[in-house]
């Protein structure tokens, strides 16, 4: 099932912004979604090189996902280690 993450001090703007400038993974890593951070880095860096930069478009999506998850954490909710805000991301991170 995975580890549950609780962090009421999560800052949605900071974690989303870090995902935006950190190739899609820094915000996830600081949030506690370490596996998701490494998969995102692999998608963006390796996939980006193989597709001549096309997969770099994944970075804003990862930033928005981190922002939405951090909002839930800031409201006192608990999220799973591999939880996503968008159902179609489950195909990538499960």
C-alpha cells in the first residue's frame, strides 16, 4: 500500500516551484515522495534527451501535481507515498 505522508507545514508554492525549476522532482523529494521524484527525474532527463526535449513538457505538469498535493498536506490531510492529483499519472507512477 505504501507509506503515508503527513506534513502540515508543507508550502504548496515552494514545493510546486521547486518541481518546476528542479526538473520535476525536487518538490516530490522534499514532500517525501522519493520514488516518485527519481522516476520523474528519469522521465525528464533521459526521456527528454531521447525525444529531443519533448518530455521536458512533463515538468509543468509535475509542478502542478506537487502544488496540489502540498495543498492537501497543508490542510492536514495525509497522502500516500505514490499518490497523484491526476488519475492518468497513475499509469506512470504505479
